[in-house]
């Protein structure tokens, strides 16, 4: 099974790091890289994904707001430097909550959760 995913973070270096992690995992297919939530919402509308690696604190539209706008079956892994949003993250049924700096081991563990999670 291949999981289509996208990375959304307003920090280009974070986007590239997570994209490099995605490329190392055979069951993930990177379908989009976005540096703002508005572009991500548009891109996901055109090419839906199964999994979003999503920063929370972004200008204009934050990750929590975006997570409420994507299809309900889209799995969310929050990737943020701020632990104070963890409760809010799980209120929107996030699959995982990774604190920056994100290690490859933690990223891989979140991907394995996504692989075994019920997509409905």
C-alpha cells in the first residue's frame, strides 16, 4: 500500500527536511510541498492526499484551521516547534504530534502509525 502525502510548513528548510525523510520511506509518495496553508488547501483540493505533515503556527491560515478543512479521512501528523498546541492537535484527531527538531526515527514512527491506521 502506498500512502500519498504532502508537507506543509512555512519554513522552507523544514519542508525540505521532511521531504527528504519522505523519500527514504518506500510506502510514502510525496505529492506536494507547500510553504503556506492556502496553497496547500488548493493543491490538496486538486490532488487529494492520505497523509499531511502539517506545521501549526503559520501566517494567514494555521495548521489547526487547515486540518479542519481537509477531507475527514486525511490523516494528520503535526510538525511544530510548539508543544502548547498538542491538546488542540489531538482534538482534531491528529495521528501524531512531532516536535521540532524532528528526528528521522520519530518521523518513521509516525509514518508507521499512518501505515497501520484505519483510513476511515
